[in-house]
């Protein structure tokens, strides 16, 4: 029984060289990425056509490696990143405009979420909870009362008071 190392699934974004010529260009571009800067830094260090050609070879090799790994060249990656940033800024501006109008009034999002609730709704809610706790009501009783209030069903206490007044 032979033991092979477990195979690692290939990265779907990274395209593997399929033909011998693609394999050679891939390896050559890796070598160019290392050799060109080293040659440019060797003496005599001067800015001439030779240095520019080494720089151009470095850029072409970097573009080739980027294209092998991501499927897009350097310029397309930069464009995609800038496009994504501008889209994100546009979404943020749209959300801020939706959240609060220019005149300082409540925005559409707040009006939809909060409805016609007053500013002191939390205090009123806490007061109701304290009263319910003092009366000995449980959570289920509070929920039932809220559902009845929403549906417009009169509370039981009101029914008892009305029946005692009629009798």
C-alpha cells in the first residue's frame, strides 16, 4: 500500500500552466521579477535606457504573474479595487441620505423603523414594565395584553368594570 500525501485542491482563482510554453513563461517571469531589480541596483547606478528596459521587464513580469494568479492584469485589479471603493462610498452616501434628510428632519429609514413613536417611549415602556411587575403579571400576560391592544380587544379589567356598572 503506497501512501501519497493528501492532495490539496487547486485554488480556483489561480490558473495553473497547462502547456510547456506556459510553464516556461511562468518560471521565466518569476526569475525576471528577481533578476531585474538586482541588475538595476548593480554599479554603475545610472538612469538610462538600460535601467528603463529593466524596469519595463519587471512590470511585464509582475503583470504576467498577477494575471496567472488572479485572472486579471495589474491595471484591471487596480481598476476593480477603485471601482469597489467608489461603489462603497456611493452606497454610504445613499444610506446617509436615506437615513437623514438635508433639512434635518427624520429620515425615511427612521420613520419606517420607529413609526410615530415619541422620544420618551423608553421611559413609558419601563414604567409599564414596573407596573406589570407590581401587579404580579408574568411575561405571557404582558404579551397577551400587547396582542389584545394591537387587535383592539378590550382588556379583561375593562370588561369587568363595564359589567359591574351595567348590573
